[in-house]
C-alpha cells in the first residue's frame, strides 16, 4: 500500500482562484475528449495548462496498457526543457513487465485491485530532497539525481475486469522547485486527472479497436470495418494478386508431434511467410489453419510492379524458410515444407456470413483457382507456382519456367502453370 504519511491534497474546492482553474481545466479536458484529440496532444495540452496555472512542472508522465498481440502499452513523457511530449510504443517483453513491477504504479495497481479505498484514486507522493526524501523505487533516485525535489503519482482506473481498458491511466508529475509542490498544485493536478484520463481513453479506445481489427482481420480489412463497412453482403469488386500458401503434409506432422511443438512450428513458419509481405504491400487476409491467404491490391500501383513485389516476397519467404528449417532441424525440432501459389484476378471483397457473425473475405473463381494451383506444387516438384495471368502481367525475364497446361480440380479448362526458379 502507498505510504500516506506524506501530505496529500484534501477535497477539491471550487471557490476562489483555485476553483476557477480546476473548472477551466476540467472543461478543456472534456472538450478534448469530445473532439477525439490524440493522446499526445491531450497530455501536452494538460502539462502546458498546468504550467500556465502556476504548477512548477519539471517532468510529467502518462502511461497505459493496451490490448494488442505485439504491443504491451503506450507511454508519454513531457519535460520542461524540451517542451514537447515524447510518445513511446512498448513491445511485450519480460523487461517491460519488470519495469512496471519496479515502479510506483505497481503499488497503485495493487491498491486499485484490492478495493481497499473505494472512491479514492490510488495515489502516492514522495519527497526527493531534504530530510523527508524517500527512494523506495528506482525511478525516484533517478529523478532526484537529475534535480527533482518532489514526486506525485496517481492511477485513474477504468472498468475493472474489462481487459480492453487495461488498468487505466497512470500519471506522475515531478518538480525541481526547492520547496516541492504546494497543496494547491496537487489539488489542481488531482482534480483534473479524471477528466484528462477520460479524454485520453477516448482516443486510446479507438486506437485499441484499430489495432485489434488490424491484427485479426488484416490492415486493409480492419480499417474498412472500423470505418463502418459492417453490413452483410456489402462487397466490392477488387482486382488483386492472390497469394496462397500452405504447409505440405501438415496432418502427418500434427500426428507426430505434441501440441506445443506444433504451435511453435506454426508460429515460426507463418511469421517467416508473412514478414516479406509487410514491406511490399501484401495484406494477410486470413490464416487458414496451416495456410495463409494474402492479397496485393492493384488499385494504386501498376500491375507489373505489384506482381514483381509479390514474386520477390515469395522468393524471400522461401529462402527464409530454408534457413529456419535448417536451424530447427539442428535442434531436433519438426520442420515444415511450404507450397505457395500466386494468381491474379477479379474477386469480390467484403462482408459475407450470417446475420450475427460475419467474415471480411474475398470470394470468386480466382480464389478457388489459386488454392487448386497450390495443390499442384508437390506433384510438380516445385515450391512456388504462378498462373499465366500473373506471368503475363509480370513480363519477361522474371525467373519463371513454363510447366505446361495442367488440370485444376473444379476448374473447367486446363491452365498454364509457371514455376518460380528459386535457384537463380
């Protein structure tokens, strides 16, 4: 529990000059929330207005957890000498969790979870200079060494039990004024933080939703859904390169290895498949068990260039998978052989499904054809096959070998098939 022997501000009063400052800052924060102002702008505005109101701010910090498979949280630091907010996006890691555990916010989070002081936001104050100085967290000694004299932290909690809200927003403020913060300074800060936190979480909620939709639907599909493309049957025609990859003989691998080893193999293989797409405009539409369906839109980039990028991504993915398999084999782990097909055609792109459960996907003959092409990789002894439509658009001299015309299951006419020559 926080040490409350240090003086903390009492109930806020709205009479007099301090009360007017509280009201002005509160109204401003609510307006920022209604406008959907970005978090860094809200926090920068808060710090500037506190300084203008006479609070001797030297350093301020705001941080929150987020709900994302890659990112653990966001942090915003304001320093008087730089007069700007520095945002940071923090990856999930043991180091981050340890940093939180070693910080004053760990104590505030535990107090919030305990419900020991209902109605009172968890807060903590530490003097950083003089006989009352106390350095029970690493950050306090660092601030004191840099010239800080007083420190105040508060956690504004949200919707306990709702993981999309995390633990709320953690704020800290430090001053280098010799006498530290006054009681009016802390009262002003404490009074405005709930409204500021609501403004910040308004924007953070939008960011969390965008990140989750992108992670689970893909960047383009996620942004379309977030922008309102949610009506069943709302689709549009899209000309695109289709990328379809699948692990060969996955059922046999699954029968031979325990579940956790299988999940590790899937994650590493899919990451090596997807990584080359990120810098080349490819969008992963979905993971199909042990496979990947991705698209390269032809809307904004010349078709020949899009095909070149898709083919380069395929070559890079296969080279990366070879290195991955060599390393896994040396460690006695299962390996995966991946077959990949590239096709170009018209698809319908949008919402399909039941009234209460939709999928944002692509449908059409081209999707069926690319999956049937992939099934030819093993019998043809090739890892990457491309269609005639793709090859014609790509142009000559692109490391392709013609393999003749082949039947595709469910497709009426035999199709010309080319292979990517991975040896050159």
